[in-house]
């Protein structure tokens, strides 16, 4: 055991109930295969920075312009985080205060468009995200939402549809990016369409920010007016958000984040973000990012060799979206059964899914977390075969128990962070 286990003794002494939940989570993370595409393992340095006295400090405002006194250390750490984020992504301006990816997106809209304006974004059912506008999300209440999607034959973004919808709806903002899209996005094409209709372009790179930082895939930053992200997925930092933008939007963005949508920034999390951005600037992060993609490809190839179909035919990123139709199981049944076998994935709708979101025809499987544990292509092939075995016989309790044991044997050889073993 490592990570939280060596730092919760004070919690245990003061609050055994909470310590016991933390112990259970440590055991779960160590002994299972974490394949939720949006999860990862932060370093000890990131977690320790997040657990510091900065949690005690109010620092409303920005470095050098605070509404509270005693902010010199807060200014120092926020400046480090901002400068590192700008260097990492080659951005004009960075705001490191957003609490999450969803708030980051809301803050971009609030900074740049008016209530009632139209946002054109990828449909949630085709791999978009709630915060890109949906009737069950606040964004859908404040703005008029139009959606583009993928083509039925390729399951890739239909750029003709994006252009047609842009001409039809005249959006103030076009959003590119999603949470279950396994292919690369043509940011230059999005820029061209946005320019044609006079719209702003927001790229939400939450899922693939670490791959951009690690130079494993092309960056959206030169093309987008705003680029938003979470910091805890492929980027491997603390659970939080970040917005980058062109210099001309810097003032409006900062005003939108504070005082527009947030109060006191979480200085302990900003300290942890500064550590994470520092880690991502190291050359070893580029090896990590490339391995994440190599692992996703190996996992996908092995699943295909077992008769499973991958949406869009494969992956160029950190995730595969698996159509389970050939196996005759729903995404919900598959994810439930795999969890019993020690493999954690999401149920996920596939494009043109005939099942609802609570059941789905697919599962989303990602490699960022297992790559942090040091697993490579060979382990991905082994795991893909375990997944296929379990899914081809989901009522077989003996097989589920056997797989759970194999998962425990495999994970025992891999610390959560291979670089900190
Ligand atoms: N971050 C999203 C994901 O799991 O992809 C959920 O909001």
C-alpha cells in the first residue's frame, strides 16, 4: 500500500469512520483495474499539495489584485500555476481558478456570449457532454442549443453537418470536444466553420488534455478562442478545471470566473495544479502520453479479435467505445459484471443507440490510469481477453470469481504510480 495509506494516520486517530472509507478506497484502487476513461492516479506530490494549509486561505481576486490580505504565498502559487499552464499549452492566458470542467465551460459562455444565444455542440448521444448544452443541464436553460453529430457509416464527426447546422442556426459559440469520442478532431476545420458564421470556438479538451500536453496528439489551442479542460483526467492532476484563451478574451474570462461565477478560489487545489503542470512539463510525461494511446490501440485490437465492434473502427486517443451488440449484453449488465470481476468501466451510449442512457448498448474503456501503473500493450491484451471472456458468459459466477483473482494477482505487481514505486 502507498499513497493515501501512509498519510491518513491522523485521520484514523481523529475520525476512524472516515479513515475506514479511505482505507476501503485505497484497497479498491490498488486491487482493481481502473478503466474509466476519465480517471487517473495523481502523484503523491499533487495529493500532498492538495492537502496543505492553503485550504485555510481566502484569496478572492487574482495575484496582485486580491480582496483579502495575507495573500503573498497564494499569489506565488497561483502565478506558478498560471505560468506553467501557459507554457505547457502555448496559451496567451490561463485562468486556473475554475473548480471543474463544467464550471470552466459555464464561465467561458458567461464571459463571451449572451443568455439566449445559440451554442452549437456535439450531441450527448454521439459523445458530447452535458455542459455543452442539454435540457437537463443549466447550460440548456440559459442558452439555445443546437447539436451536430457523427455520420452513421463512419461514426466520425460529420463536418458537413457541423457547417450546415452552423449556417442554419447562426451560433454565437461552437463547441468541439466530447467525453466518448475515440478519434482525433479536426480543429482547423472547426475554426474555418466558426469563422464562416462569425462564431467563437470553444474546444473542451478535458478528456485529451494530457495527450496534448504530452505532444502525442495535435493541440487545439492555436485554433480555439477558448480551450477548457479538467485537470484530473489524462492530465493527471487534482480534480479541478482550467481555461486557456487568446489575450483579447483574458479580461472578460477572469471577470466571468471571479466575481462572475465563483467566490474564493481553492488555493490548495491551485497549488496541486501547479505541481501537476510542472510534472506534465517534464519529458517523461511525453512518454506517458504516447503509451496511453499505444495501450488503447492494443486493447482495442484485442477486443476486435474477440468479435467485439469498436465505434469508429478503433481509437486514436485514450479510449475505446465498444458496441456490445454482437455479444447480446447491455452496457449496464456488462459494466456491472465487469465490476464484480474487478474491472471498472462505464456503460455508454453508442451513436444511434436504440437503448436509453440508463441501459446503453456500449461501454467506454480507457487506458490513462493503467498506463500510470506502468502497464503496457501485453497487459492490455491480457485484460481485453479477460473482458471478452466475462462478457461472453456474464452469468458464469465461477469465471467472474476466477477473473477477480487474476486481476488481484496482476494489480499486486503494479503500484498506482509506476514512477513512484
Ligand atoms: N467527465 C465526464 C466523463 O466521465 O467523461 C463526466 O462528466
